[in-house]
C-alpha cells in the first residue's frame, strides 16, 4: 500500500489507517484476541497505522495486535486539559499499549480555538514530553471547522484529524467545503492531515467506493482512518484505497449495517444529549431518541450513559 509522510511529524503512514473504535466496548465489544486478529489482517494487507483513543477502551486489543507488527504507527487521543491529566493519559497509553514512546498523542474532540487555548497546559506538557522523546508528535482531533482552522496554524500541533466526507455529515459548524479549506490550509502549513468519517458513520456505507475515493482523492489528505469489523471489510477497503476493487469484490462483502439503539429502561437523564457534539440525540417524553440523519455512530453517548442503555450495533 502507498505510504505518505504525515506532514512534518516524521511519521510515515499507509494511506488507509485502521480505525479501532469499532472493536471496543462502545461498539462491537470484540475480545482483545479477536481485535488483534483483525489488526493482523490489516497489517498483512499493508496497513501500518492505527487510530485509537483513551475513551475507546481498547488498548488491550492494540497491545495484542502489535505483536504482529511492533513498529506500527499508533495515533491515540485523550481529553486532558491540564498537566496532571496529560501526564496521566500518556502513562495510561504507554502502559496500555506496552510501549516506551507514543507516535502521536492528540487532544480529543476539540471544539474551537478557545478550547485549544483552554487546553494549552496539556499541549505544553505534551511538548515537554516530545522534547524528551516520549511523544513523537502532537495532534488534535475535531468535528469543528473553527478548531481545524486554529490548529492549522498552531505551532505546537503536528497532526490534525478531522471529518472529511462528500456531504459534510458530522461537521458541526460549517460545510464540507469549509472543512476542506481548513484541512488544505493545515497541509500547506506542514501539518499531517488524517481524515475520519469518510462513510459518515454508515450514511454512505451503500457507496463505499465513491466515499473512500472522494476523500483519498483530496491532495491535502495524507491518511484516512476507517473503522473495520471483519477480514472481508479490511481486504475490500484496502482494495478501494488502492483503486483495484472490483464490483464482484465489493458486492461480496457483507457490510454490517449499524444503528444506535436505546434500551427501554432509559430514564431520560439527558447525559447522552449533553455528551453528543453532533446534537444527534434528544430526550423526548422521558426517553433518549436518536436523530439518524445527524448520528455518525461514534458511540460516545453510550460511554456516557449511567444506565448502560445505549449501544451501537
């Protein structure tokens, strides 16, 4: 598989990145051994880059998977905002992944230039750890155009991870054109650019070829992270990324449709509604109701539910 330098970070990654959110408890809840088998298939197909986060709760899966490719590039993320939180998240990632260094630590789900400023202490801590060789690069992930614009010129940020898809699904404060302009600017400033949500959480799962090629066809996109749940999906998505996927291969892959499910015992506390950046779930008549036109199936609301009544499957 073709590889690219991830901006000026020094990391070299495959055009397709294995998004691992699917295998953790927020979504499919695979065992670590099965998750490792999927990662091994990805490595066999030429993928060398993994995308995860502290919130995904799947470091065990990745640690097992790294036995098959110890030098794989792992991008992880955390919600730290101060020095103590930053140090704690880095320690959790190092011990969870079984590594002495991290390829990239990102601030997760940043909303605006003001959020970045509010998390400056965490960014400064990451910079210290980068100087010591504990981190190889620092990044930001976002669904917001304003944050992408700010990150594109931030001197302490090496990599920007943001939504990019053909309809702009999941972008909170603008259009796909707005986000693409911000990502293009980031690329011009030497940032590595990782795209997420090319299939928009399933909205475009009926046309994966068009969706993946749309994103990888953008000259400012270095790498595309896609969540995958089976060996067949991995093989097909790699073929799509390499423009060699036949209609026969495409039709043979059983892509499992996913949806957000709310159990009947929901108490309507509103925690999920407050957690969802996409404003895709609301409490109506005492029960959480998802808006399927907005939902990108990240499963983050499931992780926040105190009653454990929300699942993505």
